[in-house]
């Protein structure tokens, strides 16, 4: 039996399958359809076959059994495995037979065209002619579907099989009958349509995917209340926008704590915290639970400080300008929307007076450490901040190049360079404004320090009751005020 006759009968339908079954049972020939004619029946493998040839025959034999059992889908997989083991026309033709039985004519034509294009050297002239005849017969049954989908980059499937970029650029060939066209894309709801076609039909399917997003509308009770969505500040007063479907965290800073709100695709959810509001249409309302805002924070800071008075030796020059500054670090924990506790460590230095005192100068260095209470307004992006704290200040006082006529009063040993050190208490307060850019804190304000000076006359005498270079009572034990602008930058975890 020649290939042409065998293939023709195979594509002919039930008669071909009956012939195949008879051939298989009787083993009169070594094939069911043409592609099997060159292979031994199961159990007749020659001992010198190579492993890949043995695997090829195994897949082909299993494919034929499945074909004869009408399990065409599984048979296609076996013939595909055979083709991967040994690429040639035979497995492709067998796959075409299976696709024809499944009424997937474009797939069957695709396999036959591949066999002719790449493996014609393994086909006889009769084989080629029969395949061309089968291709022409099945192409006459084609219908064509053009798909217009929105958005354009959405994935398209026909009957569960992906449509390639090349196919979607033109009409897609399908078999006669009913087909389901579907589209999917991340962030959109899937959509599908069914279309029924006959041979030679050309139809267009319009498919639009709806965004898998919903609208959230939030109205605060106060116009200056910051609205926060998923931890990010949006605006004050009221906010509306589209969000992906699912759960989001919503908070009206100072009015509510964070609460979960379910966004429904294609719908609007409203959170209205104002009483008696009639601006919005009757829409579903979500309730956000109350709760304070908490978390750790820290920042680096610096200030320019101006002393209000000079040591008593410069009392006649209190109007002379003098300045200094300090740097420090603060860290704390926000226990409530309005309050936090923090600790501070700072180092500062003041030099003076700047002029009018000849060559003599003084230097006051201070190391301050202590706790503070931080008070904040409920604003999210911008808020007012104030602190009140205190602790211990270590003062390191020194004089340089004193006038010899004055030095003996301060330095009994006759030296012109003197010092006075000590530990005192201090209090501190400041007011300012802070900006929070997604937890990055930037702020500034006016700081005031009031420090005691009594500790700076400690040990004015040595062991023999002789006054040393330490200067007693440089400020007559009075309070020393210092004032100036302060700036800082930090990070918050609330």
C-alpha cells in the first residue's frame, strides 16, 4: 500500500480507521497510517537499535494505540515526544490526523505544512501529494476571526489556547463551530465572548477589559485633617481617586486610626467622617476605627546660639556681639498622636565677646544630656512641634590673654590663661514647624536654653588653700540664657 493511498484513506474518516485497526491486529503491514509503515510492530525491535531510535518507536507505538482508542489529545503528546526525539515527517502527519479528528483543522494544516517545509526529504512524492490534497480540503473549511481588544496589549486566547502576537495582527483561522474568545491583563477584569462560525465566515470580535480598580472617596470632619492611604499622605480635607481592587489602609490623621477598607472593582466606596454631610450620593460607607499613632523616631540637629550675657569680667561689654552653636542627636518614641518622649545629647560652644574687649576672649563649651517631652499637632504633612526638657550640663570655661592688671583678680597664681569647669542643671524649650515627607522629618524652630552656673566655682582652692587658675563664679552663680534658631533632619517609624 503506497503512502498516498494510505494517507488518503486515513484522512477519509471511519473507513481509514477501520483499515488501520485491521492492519494493527493482523500485523500484515507495519503501519496504521503511513507514518508507521517504516517501523517494527511492538516487540519486534532489532537488537542493534540506538537508544534514541528505541524511544522514538516507543512514543510512536503508544501514540498509535491512543489514536485507535480515540484518545487523540494524549496521542498528540506522544507523537510530539517522538518528533522531539527524531524530527521527521511521520510524527507530524500523525499529529495532523489527531487534530483532524478533533476538528481542529488549522492545527492539522499547520502540522502538515511543517512536514512539507522541513522534512520533505523523508516523504515520497505520493506522500507529498496526499498531504497537499488534505491541506487544500481542510483549508476550504476555515473560518476567520479578527479580535479587537482593549487594552491592546492584553493577552488573547481562543478556546483556551494563546493567540500569538503574529496571529493577532491578522485574522485567526478557526474551524467551523462555536468558539470562546477571552482576554486577560494584570489590573483588569478578564472578559470573554462566544462566537459561532461556518466555513469561509469572517467575523470580528470586540472585547473590552474593565479595569480591576475601584474609586475611594474620603471626607474628613476637619478641612485641615491629613488623609493617608496605605501609609502615604494624600491631601487635607477630602480625597478621591482610583485604587486597585482589594484591601487598603485608610487613616484621617488626628481623627481616626488606620483601618482596612475593601475597594471593589468598578464601584465607589465612601468614607464620610463629617456629620450631617449631604454632598455625596448614598454610597456604601466604611468605618475606620479610632486609635493613636505610635512609633520610634530620631534626628540629627544643630543650632546657632547667642548668649544673653558674658562672664562678669566682661560685664561692661554685654552689648558686644557674640555667638556660637551646637550639634546633637535626639531619639524617642511617639506614644500618642500628640505626644512623644525623647532623649538628647548635645555639644555646643560659645566664643566672645567678638570686639570691644581688646585681645582678651573667653570660650564656653557645654555638653548637655537629658530627657524631653515633645508635643505635636495632628497634621500629617506639616505640623507644629514644641519640646520641653532638661538635664545636666557640663561646662568647660576658659579665658585667654587676660590683661595682667586684671588677671590677678581672677588667677591668683598670676597666669593670664584661666579656666573654670563645673556641672549644672539646665532647662530647654523650643517651638517650630515640622514637615513629614513619607516618614522623613525636616524641621526648624527657635530654641531657648537656661543653664545654672553655680557649679563652675567648684574647687577654687588647692590642697593648701591657695587659689588656683580656676576662676570662681564667672557668672556670679546667675542663670545663663542662650537663644537661637535650630534645624534638624530625621526619620520616623510611625
